[in-house]
């Protein structure tokens, strides 16, 4: 297969293709989102959201936006707040089925992490769904099983994180989270939030 690949920022004319790719990747797992919710993720951080063109047609995308560590978007709601955080949350990464196996997910991930470093983010987080934890582990993401996830992400969903650079404040925040006892109120609050996805493995975050 030839490789005419281009990764670029999302434009208004890309949304029909993005919605179709998202539905193909997520509908079977009941993780698909409404168009207005997807668009709101990109509006929150257009500089960290990309489309991948293969043979001059959209064949993948990644949506990422700043979110506080251990928190994540609600799949049933659009974004109404832009978070100011040094943590970039990779909400969704999808590659079309007909071009999988060509390393395109890794190319999208490389563009995103390069951009995140340039913008001085300290970590990238995501929620691995659909059995994609192995893909993300192979790309230096560590599971954080202490984070309780909303049921909407699926029973096998796992919150994961990767350090780009870490300030002392963020390091202390993470250490406190991992060491504090699990309280019922905290867990209830987290379960009320929804989940994230990504894959080459199609896309398996949400």
C-alpha cells in the first residue's frame, strides 16, 4: 500500500468524516458521542486536535484537550469549561479500519506528543477502552488503576498516563492521589464522570 499521509489541524469541513469514523469505531461498544460533543472537545483545544489524511482522504483523527489529572470528559455532554492544566487528555484517537496496520496510530500519537511538549504540557492521559491497554503500554503509558471510571467507558476501561515532564507540584499531586485512602464519596464523584478512548487497534481511547 502506498503512503500518501498528511497530519493537519481539523477544519470545519472535516466533521462529517470525523463523525463517521467515530461511529464506525465506537458504536458497537456503545461509546459513540454526539457530534456537538465531539466538536466541543476540539473547540476547547484546536491546537492539539488533528486529522490524518491517507491518499488525500480523512482516515483518522485525534482529539486531545487539557484536563486536570485523574479527571476526564463526560461522554454524554459537550465541554462547557476550558481547563487550564499542564495535563493533556487524549480523549479519542481513531484510525479507519481499511488503513490499520500501517503505523498510522503511532504517527498521530507522535504528532500529538511532539505538540504537547512544544506547548509545555507535563503529562498526557487517556482512558484505554476495548482491550487497547497493551497498545498504550507499548507506547510508554502507565495504568493508574486507582482512578475509578464511569460505567459508560466499559468494564475493561483503564485510566493511563505518560510523563512528558513533571513539575514538583504535579509530582506531589500524583503521589498524594496514589497514597490517599479510597473514600466512598470520592469514588462516587468519579463514577459520575464519563470515559475516554483510543487505538491502531482502530482507535482506542475515549
